[in-house]
C-alpha cells in the first residue's frame, strides 16, 4: 500500500483521443477545463455566447498543441445545440464527455421585467444542460460510454 498522493500530472493517457464538449468554455472554469483536458490529448469543442472569448480559448488550446473548435450559441436554443453536437462529431469524433458549464445569473433590475429575467436564467441554467444532454445521450448510449458533468 502506497501513501503517495497522486500528482496533478498522474497518468491521464486513457483520455488521449477522446472528445469533450464544454459549454461556457470561453472563460473561467470552462476555459481551464478545456486547457487541462487538451494537455492530455482530449480534442475539445467549446461553446459560449462570446465569440472573442471562444477565439481566445481555441488559441490557447492550439498554442499548447491541442485541437479545439468553437461554437457561438445559446444553449437554450435546441436547434443550435443539435447543430453544435452534429458538427462536433463530424469534425472531432463522437463526444465522450459533456461538461454543462454555461450559466447566467439574474439581472439586477427590479420591476415587472424581473419575471422575464428570471425565466431567461431558468432557460439557460436548466433547459440548456437538458438540451445538451439530450443531444449527446443517444450516441453515448449506443457506444455504452460517456460522461456528463453538470457544473
């Protein structure tokens, strides 16, 4: 029995060649995850609403020798999510990992508009992960493998 603590550089060779789709991949946790996975040979697709942030994530992944593609979209838009999943699988291969990381908080405004803001938060934070999972699950079930992480 070893008392050795695994290092951050432990053997992640089993990840090489897999495909990850990360929503909210333009910054923060999403970008950090894309970079970490790509260092271990995972091909990454990142999605967010900001093209400039996505371009930077893709640039950073490619600068460390990884492969990445980006999608500017709203995760609460089912046709856009379906297109993203289809294009990811066409360009990178079957999706092995979905990380539902896209989210938003409510607006600071008060008044009657608050109801619309609240509903928008629900659409992005609940419907978005559902739409993404719904789009990747058939392939994962058919291959009898895959992971979905909800942040």
